[in-house]
């Protein structure tokens, strides 16, 4: 008789549950529904539509992709000779900004700062101020006293143009904005303000008598009138825009236009 082992009797082992085979764990393949087109079927149908290459086309097929390259090699080279030859930009090109004026010379900017709020690059800084009888820069109550655009930040997206309620800010076709210093890339109001047009009277000066800012927004004001010219002549007798304003007012009066 074999000698029995000393110690505690061992507990009987529990039977191990049967594990499913590898094939059983896989999900059954789903068949395409009726009318459904699989990728393989669509690819095969597309390949069947391509006509097979035969003869010379089959021989040249590996180098057919270089056709565009070879055809461009024999074309004349066109190089823009910038800055000696400047190609005109498109009419709606987004270039340097400009602060516009009304026909009588008053500024369109009212200092509302909506352009600064709309700028995604935080490139615009505006400080508004109140107009006074002795310093009327724009129609209404407010004008832009300080206006700065940092062209190191500006991305020329045009969102500031869309936000302007008086069309005071537009974008020109000027794209030459490089400078030697970083401070010089911050354009001030004097750099952005539109030049005086023919017949305009330099601000500040009073509004056209009997008008409000609404008439200016509607385009009813066509130029300076005699009262505005007289005010500037009294306060700034050496203003160089007086002569052109006199001629413009005289021509409108002769044509029967009061404003």
C-alpha cells in the first residue's frame, strides 16, 4: 500500500469552464442588404468603366503623368519685376485702411469703437471724444480722437469694415506696408485719414445749417456751404482748402443745389 501524504487534505478542483474557440468569438459576417452597394462592388464598377490601354498608350502610361511638366518646360518664363513693375491689384483687394470724409470735409468716424471690438487680432485702438461748437470734427456728438491700427497684428480680414456703421473705414489697394521699425508699423489717425478731395473744407467746422447726422448718412450733403466757409475763414483765415471750397460752393449755387 502506498504511503499516504501527511498534511491537510486538498479540496477537490472545480472544473474549468469551456472557453469558446477563436472561430466562435468572431461575429458572423453580415451580408449586404438588398439594393446596398458595397465599396468593393462600387470600385469594381468604376474600374470596369475605364477603357483598357492598348498599344502605344500602354507603353507610355508610366510617363503620362509628366505631360504637364514637359509641356511647361517649353513655355516662356513670366516673372513679375517687382518693385520696378507693379502689377495692379484686384478692385476688392484688402490693403491699407482708410478713414473717409463726407463731401464737406467732416470725418465719417464717430468713435464708436465697433471696429476695435470686431477685430479678431486686437490690432485697432480707438478713443472717442465729444464734438464741441468750436471743434466739430464729425456730424453728431462724437468723433474718433485717437485711431491706431497695428499692422504687425492686422490680418486684413475686413471684419472691421463690416462692423463700421457709417462706412468710415474702408480698405484701399495699398499693400506696401513694410517699415524699418516696429513703432512705425502702428499707423495713427493722421496716416489713415483720407486726403482732402476737390471742394472739401478741412475740419473742424460746423455742420451744414439745418441738418443732422441723418442727412449726412443719407448722402444729402454734397459739399461745404457759405456758412461753413465763413466760419473757417474767420477762425482759420490761412486754411489752404478755402479756395477750393469757395469754387465748389459757387458751382453748386449756380447749378441750383443748396447743399
